[in-house]
């Protein structure tokens, strides 16, 4: 697991991606990298944990390297899956 300091919530908060029936929350880290937290109708735990916090704050989580056209388009550096462990450190 790795720690990230979140300095900004991007794009106005949680977004619903209708075609995939998923949700995402894009955040900016203190290294100015884009970290995206994913969720679904069945699991929004990570989204709920982060979306109510006022930056700056620190999270500890597992992540995967983004792939595909959308990751390239938005410049995503990290993806945190809905089932990946995530906790708020402060």
C-alpha cells in the first residue's frame, strides 16, 4: 500500500459513467498527479470515504496503473479499484 496526499478533488466530485454503470472520483496528489478512485452501485465504500473529506488529507491505498484511452485522455497516474483497500490517514 502507498500513501498519497490529496490536495484537490477534481471535476466537481463523484461522476457517474453511464455506459459502464460505474462511478469515479478524480483527485490531485501533492505530486500533481491524477489519482482516480472507482466504485459501482454495489460498492461505493472508497468513494464515500474520500468524497466527504476537505483537502488536504492523506490516504493509504492499493492501486493499479491506469490503462486504455480514457487514462491517456485524462492523464490518470493511479487507479484505486472499488475493492482495493483504502483508508484515510489524515
